[in-house]
C-alpha cells in the first residue's frame, strides 16, 4: 500500500505506485506488476484500487467512505441545502484560495465561522463594519435554522462597506459571466434570501428544528455547514471552506472563494481588494484559534459558555455528540 497521487491536478493515462511500480488504469484496474511471475498466481482483478462512493451536488463533489453508504447525498443534504439549488454556482468561475495547517481542533475552528459574536472584537479593525448592526447594537444573525445534521445562519451585510455591499460589482459587464443569457447573478442570488421567520424558544433553550429570529429582511448572505464543509453564499460571490481533521489538535484548512469572471479593470481591482481583505480576516481567525486550542489544552476551564446567538455552535456539538453515541452503540452491538 502506498500513496497513488502526488499532485492535486493534472492528467495521466495510468497511476503508478512509487514503491514497487504496480500500475493501474483510470478505472482503477491493476494492469502492471513488475516480476509478476514470482507472485505465484496473483489475481490482478482482486487487487485493483479501492473504490469510493461519490456524488455531486451543484457541482461540488462529495465522497462517502462507507463501503455501503446508508444514505444518499440528497437525503443527507436536504432539506437544509435544497433551497440553495439554483444559486448561480456555475457562473462563478474565477477562484482564489488559501490552505493552511492550523494547530487547532477542527470543531473549534468551525465554531468561529458559525457565530458573529466574535466579529466586533477579533475583526474590529478589519471587517466588523461590513456587517450590519442589529437594533440592539450587536452583530447578530438575521436568522438561523438547525436541521438533523446541518445548520445555517443568515447575516446582513452593511451596504455602506465594499465588503458587505451585495450590489458591489453587479453591473452588466461584471455581474454575470460572459455569454450568459440567464438572470444577472445578483438577482438570482437575491431570490434565495432568507424568509422572515419567527423566534421560537423552548424553556430549555433552542433545540433541533428551532428557528432564530429574523430581525430584518436584509438577508445578504447564507452560511451553511455540512459537517466539515462550509458554504457562504452572497449575491456576488461565494466561499467554500473545508476543515479536514489531521489530529485532535490539528486540521487542514482549505478556503476557496469564487467570483464571476472579471472583465474590466474595476472588476479586477475589486477582486484583488476582496482577496487581501479576506486574507487578513482569515489570519485574525486562525491565529486566535491556535490560542483557543492552547487554552483548552490547559484544562483550566471545564466548560464553554455560549449565548443565544451562538446557537449554531450548540447545535454542532449536539449533532456530533449524537452521532458519536450512535456510532458507539453500533460498535458495541458487533
Ligand atoms: Fe471570524
């Protein structure tokens, strides 16, 4: 057994194992074994590459490592993600990305992308002004929804800031991809803004299926998390982040941001501005998270306290605990 691919992209007619030179075709069949006769009747058909199940949703490829998946991707994503179908992902063809190994547990990291409570402080000098303050003065989400596995949060952008203005760059020349006969991106994405929903709160706090108050109808941004996958969609661009655990205190972070193809100098300048702005924001988040992990490791505190608008953080831990207990119960049956 060895690693079969060393680059993220490229083209090849065969895959070779760099240890003993076994060769596999593009269907994963074993097609070449040096000195094969010494294996005494090796059955090539039993030693192909191991298949994995994959399904595609709106252009995103999801891999399921279960040998026999218990659930289809659609069953897993809906109803939380169904409403996002129709967002013009296919028009956002210009991408930039960053990746990093971060010394922090992946769940703590995901927390920081599911609440806005930290924004005023951690991002006070960068993007805090890009979000719209609530009537109460804080940076509170407009609404949220907790599903069986996933959750979503909606936040209002401040139209007076470049970063938070959903109409930035929706002119005819740069609001849609060249040759598109469909609706402009801004309009198509606006159609997906969150509905006004009522606050329902039970005596014991928020629970699965509860909705958080939508204080205004200025829903400029959707954020959703599918376990380790995070999607943030805006009228004029979207972000897709992956949080891949490497160890209990280390994860690999991959952040990609997609825009429509920029066809004017102004469009290119806007994109570059957004790129460096987001880089600074991510650095603020990730460096804080490493200190967060180090502090947790001291065990000086046994609990984390959460306020109402950090409901998504609570939901994430509730889902993970439920899934771990279900897995443990299943293991104990075998
Ligand atoms: Fe942040």
